[in-house]
């Protein structure tokens, strides 16, 4: 890999409340991703993002668990 390219692993965790037709629910999302950044003309640009693992919980119950 050339020095103008970096690969980072990021983790995003979001919690909050959402309103659905059946009422209010607690939402909890964790997303782990691998991002590739490249320096082009002295400015860093994200060139690729790949989700590695996503977990979505509603009211504490896992409704989606994708990835490794």
C-alpha cells in the first residue's frame, strides 16, 4: 500500500428513541466498518467503506446481526 492511502477500522454506536406506528421504542445500533482513505492533491478523501459487523437492537432485542 502506498503512503498516500490509509485503512482504518471504525466503530459507530448510536442509541436513542424512535416512534413507530405501535408506539415508542428504544433503538441501539453498533456498526463496525473498514474505511479506506486516500490523499489526493493534499486532501484526504474516503474512497471505500465496508461494513464488517452491524447489530441493531429494538427494545433490547437483537433484530439484525450481520457480519463477522
